[in-house]
């Protein structure tokens, strides 16, 4: 049961960053204060989802096929989110 819950959470975390494409269609999401905040929030979420999936895979011993795919993609998200945050705040 723990395996299915952690895999489901990791899969959901894989889909959520793509909602920024819909959110950025609104005019208020493109204006100065909100644009930076939205991108920062999504980048932080991507970093946290990569860390969560890595911990669930290693410490939680959830090592099924879907979790392996989530691990790869969420770790890529984690790296991309870290780069985006570094570009914004450094």
C-alpha cells in the first residue's frame, strides 16, 4: 500500500509542473510581480518533487517500474528547477 501511495504522489508531482503552460495564458500571469513569483514557486516545487521521489525510491524502497520513470523525470525537473532558481536569484 505504501508503494502505491508514494508512486501516486510521485506521478502527480510529475504532472503538476506542466500546469504552468495553462496558467501563463492569463494576462495577469505575465505581468512583472506575478511572473517571477509563479516561476519561482514552480521551480521550488520541481526541486522538492525531485528530492521527494529520490527519498521515496532510496529510503522507502519503492522500486517499481513507474517509480523508476518518475525518478528519472523528477530528477531532471530538480536540476532544471535548481538552474532556474539560480538564474533568478543569483
